[in-house]
């Protein structure tokens, strides 16, 4: 694994967490839309759990999975931050931090740092080389 792949791990984990959060929101919406029908007919004793209960169990399982992923993300970001801040050059640290910990676009990084995008790319390239050497 090269430095860029290593640094991008947090981005992809963050995207997966966001996707799972959207799934939970969708399941919550479905659960609140559930309606019950009242009937004087007896229920089948073998039916077991209700659909709403099954949905709630799925929501809880997904939320637990999200919490585990968030824990992984926090640990991974801490590890990546340690690698970034081990660099001597402050510009390189700033570019990598904005890109791989804050997930900012190149345009935003360039504007924030008052540099051209091409100059940010050059800083980024040098920083990746420095991190590759540490691996």
C-alpha cells in the first residue's frame, strides 16, 4: 500500500458510514409509516414477531455496525494524523490534513492557503514522497 492509498482509507470509511446512516434514516422512515390493522380475527400463534419488530431489530443492528465503523474511523484518523504531523514541512502537513482528514477539495485547499491548485499538487506530491519513505 502506498502513501496515497493509506491516507485515503479514512475517506472511504467515512463514505461507508454516511451510507449506513442514510440506510438507518430510510429504515426509520419505513418503521414510522407502518400501520396496524385491527381485526377481531384470531392471530396465528406460529407467526412470531411483527414486521415492525423485525425492522427495529435491523435498525439497531445497523446502528451498532455504524458505531463500530465510527470507532475505526476515529482510530484511523488518529493514526493518519500521526503520520502527517511526523512530516517536517508545515505546508505539507496542512495540505495533507485538509485533504485526508477534512476531506476538502483541491479548489478549497488552494483558496484557503492562497496558492494555485498546481502549487498545492506539488506540495501534495512531495508530501506523499516523504510519507512513502517513512513506510
